[in-house]
């Protein structure tokens, strides 16, 4: 082989390898497209393996230099693995081919392996940007890639054994320089075409997917028909409205699922679209399968091909029920707003940037007395603003509306002028109006006439100041508390009594600041219980407060309660009177009354002494007789009759006990004990009292009648004091009947339950009655009908009954006797008795 023909032979051998690579690459592309590998990693691995296999395949068509050293076109598929399969594919292909070259071994192992690795890296670098640059890469770029393979191949040839380098360069330089660029260009063009086609298919698939997603997710019903009216596409919304499946409508006409009447109308519209090649729009009501009637708007349009020929009919159905309802509501709202605008007692005014009125409502005209023709176009402040405020408001308007230097105040108040120079105070809300570019066009003002409100507020303020003056000079303590017990108001009298300044108590807790420690928490609990609705409100109560100096004062309170919208207590207003001295005087009076009552009892006992002496004489005489009899029996016989002796001693004991009982009753009645109200049996108490004046009834020859109510409930009273009242009334009655015939003297004592949880005691006689001149003053001290009487008995009786929460009255007429009545509370009644 000559030096000239040898490169030609090498070139032909390389061309043979390139042809094999081209065929294998074409087969791989066809096979790859049919596989449609979804995973990117798997696709990259597959492409790398395919191009590695092509590289090994062309290694079976080498041109040997020496044993173990040969050249071929293996680097061409390796470098093209990057643009076709990506950087990973290039590296995988390079690894496969390099591995096979290492397996072959020989003198050229280093040069061959190095060249493979180099071009694999070049392919990886090119593949990194291939997809996004593929549309702009041409033959020039592929030639440059081919020349880079030439440089890499010849460069690594220099690493052959030294004796082979000259031969390799001389033999292979020209074939490599021709074959490798041509091979890269041919295979690259094939791959570029495939990449473009694949990119176009992907874009088409994505476009179809997006279009289908848009159609299927559209809230409107979308469909396509052919020129015969058969459906070829329908989206999910269209199928849902008619409760259809896609396979039940495709290829069919409207009459297969619509009523004949509607189907005929649809066919007429389809013909109109095709014959006139124009859109058809109409509104109609459709009844859905669920029975609801919805308003629809339909647009049908011709579908044209590239030449403008009609190939089908497109349609869009939109449900406009809600839109129509909203439109109707908007019209209704606009009408209502217009009615409100004209009839509401609010001032509506719109001003332009020059301050001229461009809109106003009738209320402004009625309020000011102007006519609309005079107001429209007039400068606002020149017509409506008082002269002394005109300049200020004009300047404010210019700074806000005209110049935009400061924000428009959303709220303000000012006076406007009505006819007759009347001033009306208006509270304004203002909003700037702007154009499409954000430029200020004017201002809309809505105002409320607060003239009367201002006057009312001024009157209320005057009344408040006057009320505060009244509270300050009132002789009553006025205190207001909120729901927590904090002081919100206290008048001058309260500050004076409590010894605090006018502002010292404001906001402080009443219970912590003024109540004694021993009653503080109990009072607080009661107050919070009322606020929280757990206790009934207390309208009257008395409690002690501690003044600033530490003195204790007893205050009698009358409380009223403030309530919120839900009826819950939100605070209290209490009026109090300092009753410290009054209660001290009442206690002293009560003590004096008790002493007088005891004196009266002693006086009564003095008057009853003769009767008690007579009553004691009987048991004492009997005791003496039984004692003497017993002594005689003992002296008469050394063996006395024990039975008669025991009987005599028993009689003696009974009479001694009888005398002791008389003495105990007298001591109990006259002893000085502190009054104590307890639950007592009133009938028993009255029976015991009758025993004390029983001798008087015999001496005065009076018939005593007791009519005591059966099963009388216990009453709350002091038993001794009630007996004193009954005895005093009974003795007065017996003395009053001395002028009557003995057979006509009757004293009746009765008890009975009365309404209001009370028991009534009645003491009635058959005497001559009370003289008319003393009936009105009967219970006054020192008023008496007895020549030697003191006139304090009935007064003391009335005080005792009143202290028990009852009332003592007398009824009398000439010649028909006198009846005294008094009441006592039951033991389970909330009233209390104090003596």
C-alpha cells in the first residue's frame, strides 16, 4: 500500500464504521420513540447504554497500526451521546467504550482510553445545553464539534509508543480530519432532526393537555360538533349539566338527549351558523336533570380550517343565573340607594375640584330652603359657609382636594347657612373621588344634621352641672359603684362624712377602702352575687364604714341598680344617711323602755301582791295542816299507820311544789333579763300569763274565755315581754268592768293566724268602752282613765309590740266594750324582733 492510497483506505474503513454507526443510531432512535420511557433517569441510562453499544460496534471496523494499536470512529457515537441523551448518557457511553478498550489492551491502550474519556467529557458538556440550544445549532457548530474530536484523537495519538507515533500521524491525520467532522455532522443532523421532532411532539402534547385542562375545568359548558351536528367533543361541565357520559354523546346529535322542541331549535341554530358563517348568541332557561331551572347564555361559532372553510361548530354555554340575580339585585340596590339618597334625612353633596356643587339630594334643599337650580354649580363655601369660616375651609379644600398636599379629614363638623341666616351644624364624612389614573376628581360628602343634638347635649351638660351642684349640697350621701365595686361617683356630703377629698375615692374599690375588715369580704360577696345574678338585689340595708381618720359610722342605704341591655346589673347608685347617732339614741331609748317595762311589771306585781299572798296562803296553810297531821300520827302511836303518814307527806310535797311554782313565776316575771326574741309557743305563753292574773279574775268576778287557735305556728318574740303586754291589757280590762254587773263581766283572749305570715292576739272586754276624748291619744305617755294611774302601761305595751315588728290597736264604742289587737311575726318570717 502506497502512502497516498493508505489514507484513502483508512478513510474508507472509517466511512464503513460511520455507516454502521449511522444505521445503528437510526434503529436506536426508532426503538427509543416506541419505548416512550417516562422516567428521565431510566431514559438517560438507556441512551448511554445504546451509544456505548454503538461505540463498541464500530470498534469491529478498525484500521490497525500495529498489534494492539488501531484507530476507528468510536469517539463519534460517544461524543454524540451527550447531545442526544444528556450529560449522563455521554458519561455512561464513554465508560462502556473505555471499559471495552481496556479489555482489549495492547500498545495503544493509554492513547485509546484517554481519547474516549476526553470525548465523553466533551459530549457531557455539549449535552448540558443541547436541548435548549438545539434549534439554533447548525452545521458550523457540528463541524467545530467534529474538529474537537480530531484534536482529541490526534492529541492522544502522541502517547502511542514512540516508534508508532510517526506512522500513526502520517497514516491517520488526513482520514481523521475528514471522517470525524463528516460523521459528527451527519449523525448530528439526524439527532437534531429527531430532537426537533421530539420537542414539537412534546409541545403539542403539552398544548393539548393544557387546552383539555382548560376546557374540562371551565365553568362554562364547551362542545364541538361536525357540520352534521354530531358532537365530537364535550367538556365535563356540559356533560354534568345534562347528566351524560362522554361515550353517550360523542357521534350523536342533540335529539338523542334533548327534548324534540329544544333539539329542533338547536338544529336551526346550527344551520344558521353554517349557512351564514357567523356567531349566534341567545339567552334561554334550561331545566337540569335535578329539576332546577337555570338561566343560560349560549354562543355558537363556526370552526374554520386554514383555508377558511367551515369544518364544524363550536359552542359555549354559560350559566348566568347568579349573574342575572346579581344584576337584578344591583338594579334593586341602585333603586333603593337612589330612594335613600333622596329621602334619607342625610345631606349628600358632591363637589368638583373647584368647590362647585355637581350633585346634591333633596334633604339639603329642604334643610337650607334653597332651590336645586340655585345650588347646582354654585361654589359651596360662598353659598353655604358662614363668612368667618369661609377662608379656612377654602384653604383646607385647596390643600386636600386640589393640591393633595395633606390627607382629606374623613370626619369633621361645621356650620352651614340656611335661608334666613339660620345656622345648622353638620357632622361630615368625606371621601375623595378619583379618575382611572388616580387623579382627584372631587369629593363626596355625607352629613348628619346634629343641630338639635348639639342643643340637647348642651342642655344635658347644663342639667348635669346642676345635678352635680344638687348632689354636692344634698344632705344625703350619694355613691355610685361599677360592677367590680369601684367608686364612679361620690357627692360632697359623702366626702364630708367619710373625710375624703373629692377625687381621693374615684376609681378605688369601695369594700377595700371603706369597710371594716371583719365585714369586708362578706359584703363584697353579697354585692358580686347581686351583680352576677346569684342573689336578689337588696334595696335597703345598714352597714358600718370606716372613715379616713379611722372612725366608724353606721350608714343606712337605699340602693338602686343600673342594668345593661341584657338585664344584668352593671352598677349601683346608693343614697345613704349617717344614722350612727340615731341608732345610739334608739338603743338608749330601748334600754329606757326596758327599764320602764320592768318598773311597770314591778308595779303590776305590787298591785297583784294581795292575790299572790292569797294564792300562797292556800298551799302554805295546807302544808302546815299536813305537817301537823303527820306529827300527831307519829306522837299518837309508837307504830303509826305508815300508809296514812305517806299520803300526808305526799300532799305536803304537792302543796310545797305549788307554792314554789307561784314564787318562780313571780321571780321570772319581775327579774331583770336582757330581752331575747326566740321561737315561742304563743298559746302556752298566754296560758302561763293567765296564771299570774287568775286570782284577779276571781276577785273581780270576771269570766275568762280563752279562744286559742289550734296548731298555731311558733312566733318570734320575747316571752316575758309578750306576757307583760297580755297581763297589762287583761288587768286594764278587768278594772274597766268594775262598773258593770258581775254577770256581765267577760274577758276574752283569742289567737289566730292572719295573712302576711303573722299571728294576731285579741284581748276584748265587755266594759263601758273608752271615753271619746282619749281614744286618739290612748297610747301616748301619761294618758290614763284611772284616778291613780301613771299612764305609761299602754305606751310601754305599744313600744314592746312595735319592737317585735307588730302593731297594737284599740277599738271601742260607748257601752260595747273595748278590743285590743296586736300582731307578731311567725318564726320563719324574715322580719326580726328586737326588744
